[in-house]
């Protein structure tokens, strides 16, 4: 496996998932290969749950896509 070109934090991944400003840039680095720490991944899923989204569905979709 190659080294990631970027390391994402929760706010960057949330921007991407919710189509917020900066989503295009995050999409670019995801295609090139990005990483996220387990703490930031957990924060992302927690924030999505707080906003009424199913974190398990998001995690499953992310695994299938990437």
C-alpha cells in the first residue's frame, strides 16, 4: 500500500460527505489516497449520528467506495 498523500481530519471528511465548501478538494485527495485517524473517523461518525444520519450506513458505504 502506498503512503497517503493527505491525512484528513473529521471536519474535512464531514465537508466532503455533506457537500460543504471544500468538498471538491477533499474529493481530489481521496482519489489520490488519503488517510484518517481512528479518532477522527469516530468523530465523523458521531457528528453524523448527531445530525440524524446512520453512522453504520456511512461506514459501510465508505468501505465499499474506498
